C-alpha cells in the first residue's frame, strides 16, 4: 500500500507523523499508510491504532514507556465550521487502562499547517522541557522556570517565548507536576480533560508545546468546500442558536427537572433549589462574553465573571458537566462559588468532573462521620458549602491532607478504602459524569461500556434520544443496546474526523451519514462507510481494553446505582439493578458481535508489525 506522500490521492491529509523522542531530543518523520486512513479515518481512530501497536498491556502510565499519540482528522483545520478537534490516546494514570480524549483549540489545525497529521511523544526528557514547533521545525527548551506556575501563567510564558500571540499552546498546570492522576492538558482554553493525560505529560518532564504553521491543507475540491461552508454556517445559525446563547449550561434545567441530575454525590437525581444554577441566571448575572474554538461560528463557551460577593473577581467558563459536578454533586447552588471552583481547577489543571466527584465524596464521608476535620486540614466539607468546595479543591490540587489520597483517583481510593466504596461513583476507575442513569437507563449502559470508563461522550450521549426526542422510553431496557452502540459508533467516527460534535448534524454526520463533505475534502467518499468505521474503531478500543484485562465484570455500574432507589424528585423510586442492567448489556454485546464476556471476535492477538494492516 503506498504511503500518502507518494500516492497523494487523499485531500485533507498530509501523510506524515512527527515522532519526538524526549530522552534523546530526537525528531523523526514517519509516513502514514493510506490503508490505515481508509480503515481508521484519523483522530481517535488513528490514535487507537498506534496505541494498539506500541503500548504493551503492562505499561506503567507514569513510566517512560508510556506515550502520547496526538492525531488530527481529515477535517481538522480545513476551512469548514468547527474543524478544531484532535485526539490523544495514552495509558491513563487515573484508570490504569486505555484513554482516548478529544480537544478543541488551534493546536490540531497548526499541526497540519506544519505538515503533520499526527504527533507522537515518547520517552522522558532529562530536564523540564518545553517544545517549540515552527513550520515543522522542532526545538527543545529548558522549562525549569515554568514549574509551579499557574496554568494561565504557563500559557502566557509559552506565547511570549514563541513571540506570537496567534500561536497555539498546549500545556499543563502545577497539579500535573504533582502527578495528580486527573491532571489535564490545556489547549488554548480547551482541554484533553479526562483520565489524566496532563500527569502523563508531566511524567515525561514535558511542560508544554507551542506551535505555529503556515502551510496549506490540500483539498480535493476547494470550490465545493467553499459552498458547503457557506450553507453550513447559515444552517448552524438556526439549528444550534441555543448553544450560542447559553452553551451547554442549557442542559442543567432539563436534566434536573427530569430527575437525572447528580445531586449530593448521586444520593438523589434531583437537586432542590437548583434553579439558581440554570442557564438563564447564568446569562443574566454572570455571562461576560462568548468563547469560540478555531473556525467556530457557534461559540458555545460562556465566559462568566463574578462581580460581587465573596468570590468577586473569579472568572471561568463553566460547562454543563462542571456545573453538575462542582455544583449539583456538591449540593452547591451558588453559581459564583461554581465559577470560583472552576477557575481554581483550571489554574491547577485538574479535571472538573473527577474533582467534583472527589469533593462530593468527601462531603458525604464527612456528613456520615467517616472522616473528620483532621483529614481535611480544618475544612468542614458539607454539601452546599461553596467556600468548603473551593478549599477542598486546594487540598487536591496541592496534595494536602485527604487531598493527597483523592489525587490518586477513585480506582486507588476505592482499593485503599474499601469502606468508602458504597459512596464512590465510577466505572473502570473513571468517575461518573453529571448524569444519573437511574433516570434514563441507556446512560447507564453508556457509562458501563465506554472505552475509557464512566464517560458520557465516548460512552454515548443518550440525552437527545432518551430525554429529548420523544422516541424512546427512558426507563425501557429493550433497544438500549442498539441505541448505545449507534451513538458510540457515530461519536467514534466524528471524533476521528476532527470536527466538533455540536455541529456534526448540520454537516450530515449523524447515525445515518449523508452529504458530500468528505468527498469534497478528501476526494474519497467515505460517507456510506462511516458508521462501519466508527464500529471498527470502537471494537479496536475494546480489543485494547480486553488485552489490558477488562471483561464483563468491569462493565458493571457502582453499588449506589444498583442498590439504592432514587429517594425523591421526578425519578423517585427508580433504580437500575444488576438484573436490569444485564438485560441491556447482553443486548449490547449481541449487537456488537462480542461474546458474553464482552470480548470481540476475533480475539485480539499480538499487535501486527508497524505498517501492516490489522484485521479489525
Ligand atoms: S461548538 Fe463549542 S466546543 Fe464546538 S467548536 Fe464551537 S466553541 Fe468549540
């Protein structure tokens, strides 16, 4: 199979990968195989493909043998709306298994303007290092002066070093240096948020990267791309206007009012008094401006400012999940406190979802008398206390008191403190996102079967289908296996295109893909095969998990979901018992063609040699 640079048949791709070996300060350029692009598309698909080949099952997440595989998709950086996304895969220090993550920002587009579809980081630098990549030329620099700085300061320093405020910066905060296992990687205000890729970067002594490219991405039919862009922008103004107005915080009201919200560490699925953290008051009292990723006309980011009170001066962009976990799950209905907590998480560089789970757990343990103020360095962590929320985040970000244990992530907390397990909400070590599946059962299956643990994105955002479309009974079990599979496969291919999921419908990238976007960009009509490609990617991710020891029992939900009925609110009395859950799981394995242990057929064998195709 010819390498792309020789055959040059597909637009949208550059055909090359940059591999950076930190230990030797060595840079290699490798060619991409066209056959891989046709099978795995790009982004998340290629990130899984290369991880499968290069990361052995026993690899230590924070050891030098772990790697970071960054991949763009064929749409990343092309002149269409919201072509901002790129993916990373690595072994997660939070879960100890495979991690894929996806981020906006300008880094992916600039990687392509530098002439590369992917970037692999391996080894460990001898000293704290940052990288500058200018039009594909890589230089290594001492990052000692960046250690201990807040995330915003690190970003500012890297932009200054680059001498170009329009460059893109990918970096970590101080929590990553302390190896907090859910430290994230920030990319121009967006993030690879979940699973702790920031800690992996820090373990490699890599503090950040600044990049700027000026090359062009080849397009098969530039005129048609222009036409598609004009139509899509018009369409988006109508179809996702609520995202421009309210962003993802618009979901707080609907999810809470339907009884699917993470109230007080998921003790309930409805939070009394939550109307103060809905989108309308956010817009009226805190909204300052919108924030957009690369080439995005939607601008769903809502920059919020606290103008008065004890948190005055705080500034952040809380998304639905952040409001849910730092707000709802901690019982906090003071939006100002949520903004302050969000800002603090951003400056430390820690995932707001995992952090919210950790603080909510502490609040429940404290109220049950299982921990005391001695554990929390004098903080009194009670549900609803915004100041305590902020103080607890400092303990985690700085690894002080109980924060040192919480920073190890829920998988380790659960192992070390078996008495706390009834109050821990996680699957495969990844804490729950801000949805209670007792209120809509497909979400339980999405959490259980997600390739990276309890995630609503990779696992499947069933909200549209189960809560908004009117087409599904949210408490039904039958049909949810097929539904979740379809949503997962759709997301897997969209994540591999390099496109934001918010705009995918307007460009025809649904569960029933349509349109000629990919033909216009690449010259190849991938469209009829997209769901099959998504399924192939999902199966490959499962093969990786199986190789790392994951089986059916790891797909189970935590005890609270399976043994405790929702005590109040619109989903009062609802539960998702093991028997109920297994009905959905069996259907899911069947529609995927996996066996009863969740093992794909064919069983994963040893990885093929680099450059050869896998039979997936
Ligand atoms: S819709 Fe939001 S997340 Fe998506 S690209 Fe635009 S600003 Fe970024």
